[in-house]
C-alpha cells in the first residue's frame, strides 16, 4: 500500500525567506511523486513531478523538490518566498500503472508574512 | 479545450435528498476520479474509473455511487445525502501512459452542503 505524510499542516514564512514543505512517502514499488498547489476556491494544479531519472526536479513558480529514496522523502523548496505563494500544497504518490490511484497527503497551508 | 468541467459549482441539500454531480473532460483521457476534500484531511478518493465501462472503489465509497457514462463523463451520485457528506468534491482525469505526462487534471470543484 502507498501512503503520504506531510509534516506540518501550516507553515508560515517571511517574504523572501526559504520555503520548505516536507513530504515522506511509503511505497512498495518505485513511486511516482507529485506536488500540487491549490489556491483559494480553486482546483489543484500540478507544481512538479518525479517519475524517473534526475532526482532533483524543477517545477513552476521557482519551486523544486528532491527525491531521496534513502529517506523516502520528496520535500518541496523555494529559495525566496513571494506573497503569491500563499496557498495549500499537497504531496501525492502513485505507481506506474495506467489507472493507479493517486494518494494525496493531508496538505500544508503556506502563509507568507510581509 | 475546456479541460475538466464540473456541475454544479454549489449545491445545498437537505438530509435524505439525492443528487448527481456531473463531470466531463474533453482531453480524451481514459481514467477519471472523484475526490472529496475536507479540512485537515486532504483529498480522499471516493471512486475511480480506469476506462469506459469500469469503476472501482477508493478510500471512502460509502454513501456514493458512480457511473462512467462514456469516455468523457463520470458522474457521482448521492442517493440519500447526509450532513457528513458536506464537502468539496473534485473530479479529475488522467491521460493514458502512452502520453507520458502522467499527471491528473482537476476540475474546479463542487461545494456541497447537506443540512
């Protein structure tokens, strides 16, 4: 079975500071990993994904994440937070299959202080 | 392309009433999904459909039924709504592996309140 744990339901950082959102996964097979962002009253948008190959993946809006198999982690980072980054972020895991379920974490709400 | 569309955007029901949430995608995707989103619980999968004519239960299927009417449409039905079903419901679709984008595309959501 696959699962995702996001550490911290709410993270607050100052504008310009480093953003770090934590995600650990559990998977019996090599996972596909995703980060999604949800702005208020909107659906989810894909930020970035890891499937195979390079373990450091870059996404939209300056975000990146590193797949660390030894730590079963896929933490999301951004060097310098912007006010527009305030949103809810979801980590998700699935396996390589035509219609596998995608399992989401419980989400982390990111707030940016001026 | 409109992507994934959902109707209605908002709905208020009384306990015991029934309704169907509609979802359609115009991207020729095989797989479609229904999730509910509740505060602090992330997205939980209700049902999914790997292809036209097939459906499977997710984590929280009780109280719901689904129909994969055709490749484009995947509806979610609440036969007898309960207050515990107050939530935001998201539909999503996913392209076949051959496309190799391997992500899900989400609709804008339906906010359902059951009184």
